[in-house]
């Protein structure tokens, strides 16, 4: 109901919606920050607050369900994290790149990470090659959606979402390790 009201331009609907979704957005942000973002430069509350500001600027979006709303939030969170990483890189003239593991089972050690800018570049390449697989990664990795929620958001079967997720992870790992091996 609140999503529809916000979609129809009722800006106060987002203000009523945020207390309901804030805990989930903060959980998603904490998950990403635990993957390697320095806690002293970016906090989950800051990510969620920035997401809220971007949602306000959107002046309503078409969301028919909770899953679609979180899918949109996944895109917003991705852009916030990538922008933060770019700003840090520019500020340090190439040094101190933010690290985020793409999937602990894909990496040699739990503490090893992937350059978020390299991940964003690889994800953009994947999306050009196969847009659906790119969206699956965005929803699963940046949005924290389950396979079932991802399949619902993309209106594909759960099995297709699982296959796409598996193939996309392998593709991204190949792209990321071709540039820099995480085990060295």
C-alpha cells in the first residue's frame, strides 16, 4: 500500500515506509561493510541514510512488491558503495582501494577481498554480455535477496535464478582473477 502511494507521488509515503524497511536495509549494508569496508570511513547507517536520500530524489518508483522495492534498493546500495570506493581512490590517488569479497567460497581465504571498482567493472561487462545474470548478481550480492526473492523480482524460475547465480559467480571470478589473483 505504501509502495503504491509512493509510486503515485505521495512523498510522505516514503517517510512512513522507511521505518518498516530500515532494519532490512541496515542489515544489507552491515553485510557489505563486514566484507572489508573500513568501519571508520563508512557505516551502515550512512549507507542507509544515503539510500534514503536517493529514494527521496527518485520521487517514487514502480514497485509492485516488497521484493521489487528491495531490488531497486540493491541498485541504489551498489551505486553508493561504488561511488564511495571511487571517491576513496581519487582521494588517495590510486591507493587504499576498498576490498569486498564476492563470495567467501570463491576466494582462497576469508579475509581476501575483491576491489569493489573491479567488481563493478566486471559486473558491467557481465551485464552487457547477459543482462539477466548481471541483475541476478546485483540482487543477490548488493541487495541481499535470496534466490527465491531474486527469481520473483526477475520473474524467472528459482532454478533459472540458481543457474544464473552459479554461472555469474564463475564468470566474475574468472574476470577478477584474470586481472589479479586473490591467492597471491
